[in-house]
C-alpha cells in the first residue's frame, strides 16, 4: 500500500466503529487523522478523560449573533470517537483534519438559502428508498452493518461513497464546499508526510463520501488557505442525550435509535450481530412488561422467528431493526405499533444522558444568556438580592434607535423565555393594571441553581431562543386539553416566538376538535381574541390565529343551543360563555354575525331551553338593537304570563335583567307585566320567584334600584313621598311578624 | 368448464396463467407444502414485471411491507390474523395468499353467529353413521381438517363473529397441531405446510372479542385503509368503471374531479384530519370505507341516469354524501356541519357548487 489508509465510515454507525477498530489493530498506524475541525484538537483530551460519559457533542458556535452552530454528536459507537480513543490508548498521535470550525461556520453562513438542484444527495437516498422499498437507514443497516470482515466492509462502504458521489448532482455551492474541505484535509495529510510520517502509516477516518475526493483531489495551496473565510467562534464539549440524538434527523446529525445501535455495538463485541435480535426483543418484551402489559416468552420467540423470515425475504443475513420491530408488532403488539410504542421508545431511544467533567462546558446557551443580559442592560439584576423590574412594553417614541425604543419589550420576551425554560432568575408579579396590558412587573434574583439551569437548557437548543422553542414544542406535544394548549400558545406569544406559537396553535386546533364543553371553547376563544387584538403591542402577527378563532366560534355556535338545555346550576356558566361569545363577535368582524344573531334569536324564542339562557339571549339581542319594541313586549307577556311556573318566569327575567338595565328601567310596560305576573303567583310560587328576583336585582346599583322603585310606585299609584312616609314609619305588629317569618327563608345563593 | 356461466371464479382459476408462469420461472427455494417461493407469492400479490411473457397484475394495492409480514408469518407456520376496517381487502388478500401458496383458496369457513364447533373440526353423515356406525367414510371433514391432512392453508372468515366456544376449538388445533377423533380412536397430525388465515373486522370489536389465548396463537397484521389519495382514487375509479359497465347505469362516468372530491371528503372525515394534515376534524360514526365511496358514486350515477340528465350533478352528490356521512346521530350532523364550514367552504371556487348543495340540505 503506497498512500495513507482512507477508511470511509458512516457517522454514528456501530459496524463502522467496530470494523475501524479492527482495521486500526491490523494497520498499527503512526498517525490517526479524523474528520473533525482541526482547531479543536485541544478538545480531544477531554474526550479521552476517564470521567467523560457519552453521548457528548463537540459544539462550535459563532461569538456574534445571530448564533450559528455546528454540532458533532458522539456516541460510544461513533467511528470518529473510537479512532480518537484507540489512538489515546495506544499512545498514537491523533489529530482532527477538517476545516477549522471558524471557516466551516463562515462557509455554512454563506451557503444558507442557496438553492439546491433536485438531484442532490438526498434525492439519491430517496431513489434508493423507492428501489428497495425501505427507508434509507434500514437499507444501510441491511447492506452494511452486517458485514463481518473489515476489508469487505471498507470496500463496500468506499464503493457506496464513490457511487453516491457519481450519481448525486449537488448544487454548485455544496459541491464547492465539499471540494474545499477535501483540499484542506489533503493538505493536512500532506503536512504530516512532510513532517516525516511515512504515508502508508497514516490512517484517515472520514465520511465514505469523501474517500474518492481525498484520493483524487489536489491539496489546498497557501493562497487558497489564506483566502478561506473565517468567523469568530468558540468551541466546547457539552453533554448530549440519546433523546436529542434521536430527535434530530439527517445524516451525521442524528440517529433514530441510539439505544438500539448501542446494543448492536455491544453485540458486535460479544458474539457478533447474530446476537442482537434476541437481545433487542427480550429487552423490548421486558420494557413492555414494565409498562404493565403481558408478554409471554412464546410470543417473543414467535416475534424472533417472524423477524428472521422477514429478513430472509429481503435477503439479509440477520434481521434489522425494521424486521425486529415488524415481527414484534405482529406477534406481540396485536398488529398495532401503538401498543408497543412506549416499550419501543425505551429500547430504541433510551434515556441516556452524557456527562462532561465539571468546568469544561461553556455552551453557546450560556454565552447567549450572558450576551443578552448585557445587551438588555439586565446585568445589574444578576445579584443574590431580589430586585424588582417594571417594564413598559409600548414603543418609546422619543428614542431614535429602534432597538432601544423596544428595549422593554425585548426584555419581557427574554424573561418570558427564561421562565419557559424553567430558569429561576425572573418571576413575574401580578399585573397592577386594569383594562390595559402594556405593563409587566418582574422580580429578579440570581442563584447558583439558575446557572445550572442555564447549562441544562443547552440540551434543548443552541441559544436561549432555540431552547425555549424546543421546550414549548415539547410542552405543546404533551398537551391534552385546549386550556393547556392555549397556555402554551400564550407563552409562545409572550416570548415573541411566532413559529412556536404556530405549533401550539396547531396543537390547540387538533385538541379543539374533541373539546365539547362550551365554556372551555369560549374561554379559549377569548384568550385567542386577546392576542388578535393586542398582538400589535407585542409585534405579533395575529393572522394565523384568526381561522382558529373562527373555528372555535363556529363550534361554540353549533353547541350553544344544546348547552342551553341545562339546569339552574349550570345556566350561569352558559350565559357567561354566551356573554363572552357575544362580545367576541362584536370585537371581531371576522366572526359570522348573521349566524350569531340567528342563533340568539332561536335561543330567545325556544321554550324548551333554560329560561335564564333565553332571557339572556333576549337581553343580548336588545342590547345590539336587534329586537324591537313589539318583540320585547310579546316576549315579556309570553314569558311572564300568569300560570308560568316561578322558576321559569323569574329565571327568564333574571337573564333579561343582566344586561342594558337603563333601557329596561325606562320601559314601564316591563314592570307592569312583572307586577301582574308576580301578583298572580301563589304563596309557594312567589317564594321560589323571590330567589331568582333577589339574584336578578343584586347586581343593580342603588340608583337603579331606586329608579325601579319609582317605576313600581307609578304602577301602584304611590308617589315618592307617600312611599317614604310608609317606609319611615314604625313597623306594625303584623309587619314585624312577616319579617320574622322571612328569617328562615332560604335564599339559595348565600 | 363453462367459465362464462359462473358468477365468480376462485382466485386460482381466475389467475391460473399468472400462477403457472410464476411456478415455471421459480428460482428460489420453496418451503414444504408450498407451490412457490415466498418471493414469488409476494410478486403474485403485489404485481411485477412480465414472467415468461405473462404480466403479473397487482392484486393488493397497499403496503408491500404488510404483505411481506403476512407471507413471512405463513413461512414460520404460524397462523395469520388479518384485522381491518370493513372494505380493506382482508378476505381478498387471504384468498389470494391461499391461492398462491396452495393453488386452492376454497377451504373456507365463514364465521357467523351460527358457526358450530363441528364446522371447525368434523361432523358426521348421520344416515351413514346410523346405518354402519362410526367409520372414516361416515365422517364429514371440515376445511380445517382437510387442510391439516394435506398440509395446506385453511381460511376462516370473520372469526370474531363466531361464538367464543367455537373460537376456543381453534386453540388446541393451533397449539397442538393435531386433531383427535375419539369416535375412531384417531389422532390426525397436521402435515407440514398447514396454517390458518383468519380475518376479523375492527367494527365487530366487542361482539365476540377474541380471547388473549387465541390471539396469542396468531401473528396479527392490521390492514389499513388506503394510505394515500392517489391509491384510493385508483381503486375507486377502477371499481366504478367495472361496476357501471356491468350494470347498465345509463349515466356518464363521474368526472375525475368528482371522484377526487368524494374520496377527499371520505379520507378526511375518516382520518379526522385534512389531507394536508394542518387541521384536525371530528370523525363520524360511519365507516366511510373505500367500498362505500364506490357504492356512493354508483348510486349517484344510477340516480342521474334514471331521474336526471345522465350526468352526476352537485345536488345528486350532496344528497348521497349527506346520507353516507350523517348516520342517525347528532354527533355526525355536527361533524358534517363543521366540515362544511371549516373545510369545504374555504376550498375555493371548485368546491363551491358542492358546498352550496350540501348547505342547502342542512336544516
């Protein structure tokens, strides 16, 4: 062999890691070069530190906002990591050989938004998927992870890389980036050779895709090196989690089943890939049992047999994850994957979280946190003593700099994001404003725990905003009621994060389908309405909220009539919802007014609904000028005609009286009818009616009550003076007794 | 054979040429008792390139993987249970599997409330039994019995319609793989290749729920409703064409556009979400299966042909749609109304006539 050994790998592939170790053992190189940013060689000793636990990630991020990051996640079975660890254990020199992270970040930035032609690398993957009828990951596992000889593996993987390179038509920019990186790697190899390492004793670990490039391309010249763009950046090692590894898709960035691949890695070291199926299935069965289900060993055996038959149909030696899973679903899960979902998540993803020795991490979230603290002039609040901060969210018109003009709004968003992340630095205080919401009050206090919580947030994202977005998304997905989803939405709104808000909205929409309770729907609609109306203040575009608001309103309209068929206990809640909806409709032109008025008319007309609701509907119509004098007169005489039971008549009146009282007081005919109705009631009925009436009048002001009294006086032919005289006079014996009799009266409400 | 007079031929007769071509071209190992390799069975079901000049038509339009699981189950001589909504081609798939594996799809027991244990095991020709006493000649073997003797596949339709004691009779057969005839002192062992394909309907859940013991003896494959719009459109279009040709409906084929609308509405209400997945919807109590969409279209064609202009109009469709979606429950009416307002109304001018026609029917 004349040149350096080029060992093509797939990132996060156990077989590649395993074969790589064997190849290293056999080649015994003098220098190991690994695809990874060459300025991060100093991170290597932390990778080999005895306290470090994987998964971990090397993170490089720009020092200036907007923060851009590149992340190299490493699991125990990452070939790159194995190469580094092997070199460390054998005292062989090891270096990273890819572009420095600054150059990589700068290239990444330049490459953003560049259009990619259709036939890019992903397109080739899709084509392969169509041909094989399997997902790319499955195809890879079936074709490569089961090869048992390292030379065969190397040949297969290098061929795959070569063919992929030949078939894919990546965009100009992406191709150029690949070439620049390869030229740089080639230069690093050249430098090593110049330094006296025999070429055949150099061992390069790189993506299989790069192998042909490293073989054929020219090394980078000095001028080219000088011309590389650079971005200011920092790099650190951070703990990673299997969960996060599995939630990121795409080549190199993630791995859908990290725990499963760790099993494969273990199996390769123990008895070969043939052990994996039984290992996986027994674990799956154990996890399924732990979740409270019954699984017999016979079923596990059948699942294994089925998986074997499936892999034979596909022509692979051992079952792959897809076969095992399908086998388990048919034999253990009664044909439904959902039955096994919890156990599968446990077995395939797992909960492993990495660990980095203390003091090593300086993550981009921490960096971002402190930078924002500075920018938003909040540093002085970073003390152990609690301080209060009052914010005025309105734009300051006397300040020219647009950033400064909205300083308080930006502070508010930042603090809300911290709150969402559970970083206990700032706690909101209740608002002291009434009828306005541009003021916010916060209590700020720094604790050592808060620092830890900031580091923990780095597991969720690269910046405070990114982490908050992830946290909101997770919370959104866990929602089970529209109230919860509305709260998430409100948080996203307060954090000023439209994408997260849209996601929460989507969750809300899907939950709203099943939420039948009218009051919940109305409450949620009101919350959304606030956002639509005050979105401006928070610089939030309410457009996506409107359709949902319309939907909720429609849902409420469709269920309202049924909801009105309720007992006296539930009726107040229904009328409250009706009131909310009525106001919503008045506030928003986008809500179907015609439908609403028609509905109010029906509720008001129908005799079989709770009369409180009917009365309220009448009141709403009256208030909106949709009911004329004649209709009101007709309704009053119909609802309050003698013979109508007290709870119905008085209940209706209570509903009617809960709105536009001035107009009611001015209508003498109403009081005459009420008077006639009450006089016609017998003793027991009257007592019942009293409960409703008392409640109806309890909301009236003293002035209104005296106006009513005057009305009644006019009806009864008693003037003000006469009444005063009668009331000021001593109580007669019979009157006192009558009052005493009332003491035991149950007013039902207090 | 006078094939023309038979209303419906079994699969192995209907597709004899394809089966023979596949067998002649066989290259892979064949399991004991099978007529062709599992891979050829897969090709027969899913369709494929010409084999020996014979085109292999697709019999099942749907997930290839599920068919693979079904075939692999039969390879491991486990019993196979196909579960699905009505109209998801369970029996169809079971028939073709048996036809391909054994060249005989006729060993069938139709599960009903009246199915007895004898029909699963064996019964007697009573005249002969009384005349000559118990003898092998007097025995009437069930399809399962015959399948065990010959090492082939027995089919059991709608297993969850059978009473539970009948279902239990299967347990011993499936676990012991032998059947005893105490009257004759016989023990009939199942010959290699014996298996059972059963089907069950998800809508029958709760009628005669299968016991855990019985379920454990099956590998279960759940057949989904067609996975995407294109597949379902294809199925509906082909079937409507076949139906209208056979039944003189005197109406023009409903346009591409109409079929798409019906299938879209069915799919969305069935899945409880719009096709783009952006909006969740209330589901209805009705099944809204592909088969129903087919008959809905055929009915509107019959309506248009007999009483209308011969072209299916929005009004014909609206009435049929409402009938299919709104069964007799309040919940359905609500779901349908919401669907009209939230989805159909906002779909643009193409949907407007249908929306108006549907809206008009609303009280």
